C-alpha cells in the first residue's frame, strides 16, 4: 500500500486531457505550479502548436485552398510561352543634357514596345570630355525594327535641333 504513495504523493489527482492546440500530447493542470504539465514527462508543456493558435480556422483554410486549387488552369498559364525578345543597346553620346534626353526617349520607346531597359554603362571620352552611355535594352523580336527606327528619328531630331 505504502509503495503506491511514493509515485503520487507529490501532487494531487491528475486529470489528463489532450492539449487544446492539437499537438496530441496528454497534459494535466498542475495546481502547485499553475501550469500545464505533460502526463508522461511530468514537465511543463511548452506546446509546439501554440503560436498557430486558431486550429479551427487553420483546417478551414487548408480545406478552402485544396478545394479551390485550379491545378490544370494554373499549369497552362505558367507554361504560356513568353514572346521572344531582342536584346540590343544604344550608344548615347553628347553633353549631360543631351544624353539625359536621349536616355529618356529610349526608355520611353522601349516601354512603349513592351520592352525593358536592362541597364547602362557610363564612360567618358578623355579627349573630348563627352560622356558615353551604353544603354542595354530588350524589345519583343517583332518590334525591333520599328523601335529602332523610332529611336533613330527622335535622336536625329534632337541632334539637329541642337546644332
Ligand atoms: Zn500542446
């Protein structure tokens, strides 16, 4: 009889219950320390699920996402081929103002044709002191002639208006 006491004398009655956060650990309320303890380890229960408290909305969310998952639609959308792009660059030269103007025109034209300016590389002619700006860009393959023409026309206008 007295042997049984040694295991249970340190605390009162244990009423195990599953943890409320669905971690599948049996716990009980320890009235001496005012904390939940794990039935098997007798240690304080620090729940791994505690931070994602709302277990009910969690399951609702996963249910919602699984039911609305449009598997096939998504796939065909992703694999839709991108238009082939033509990569090129323009060398802009002149004074700071002239280059600024040319750069703005070029990036306008590029975006007008659904292209992209990738970047630029600056240099300075040691003899003339003029700035060189290489501007890399891409436009859809079908539009490169048009884009280049348009840019050339604008540049020619700028150059002649500055002379
Ligand atoms: Zn728990």
